[in-house]
């Protein structure tokens, strides 16, 4: 099963996350299939390849719990 989830990057005290498509059993940091863009928690900015993400979700992939909360919070603004 494929999952769309967060992979932490950046340095200490300045994190950012890549939103990646990965197999649910593999590590998000090294085992990803495709990077679907990024999320900066300091500025709450989400950059997405929306059409690609929607394609994966409609076909077979599931969002992680934390990513679904972030996207719901961001879409309400």
C-alpha cells in the first residue's frame, strides 16, 4: 500500500518537510518514490503539486494522519 507522508529535512531548529509518496513499510527519508513538494512548519506554508497528489489519492494512495491534518488546516484558510 502506498502512503503520502512527511519526510523531515532541514537542520536543527530550522526544520522543513518533504511530502513524499512511499511504500508504507519503507522509511520516508530514503525509500520514497516521488517528492510531491514541501511543507515549512515555521511559516505554515504548504507547496503542493496538487494535480499529481489528487491523482495518487484517487487511484490508490492514502494520506498519513499528520499530513491530512495539515492539509485540512491549510484548506480552511
